[in-house]
């Protein structure tokens, strides 16, 4: 009985930890735009937060940028010294 309870608690802890981590995905989680885009294309958990303007491109302000130009990122780049 104790083993089953302990196993259940461990499983619950592991599942809740992975959900919290997945919800915490952001552009800061990636070093370049193409990595973020691959994550979005695979529709991994939390992917919608990487394409806030809904244009299909993830994290346009990361190195590798947007194929539509840098207009969305100018203020972000200036603020972050990029």
C-alpha cells in the first residue's frame, strides 16, 4: 500500500513538473529563430506563446529573424541592445 501511494505521488509530481515547464516556454528558451520555428511546427506544448502576432513565424526577434523584415523587432532590438 505504501509503495502504491509513493508511486502515485511520484507520478503526479513528475507530470505536474513537466506541465509547468512546458507552459514556461518562451523565446528566451531558444538561441535562434529557426529552433523556435521547429518547436512551433511540431506543435509542442506551449507553442502558441512563441507566435504572439499569429503570422506563422515564431520569435522573429531572435537571430535568424523574420522573413518579412525586421519592423516588428526594431523596438525590441533597441531595448535589448541587439
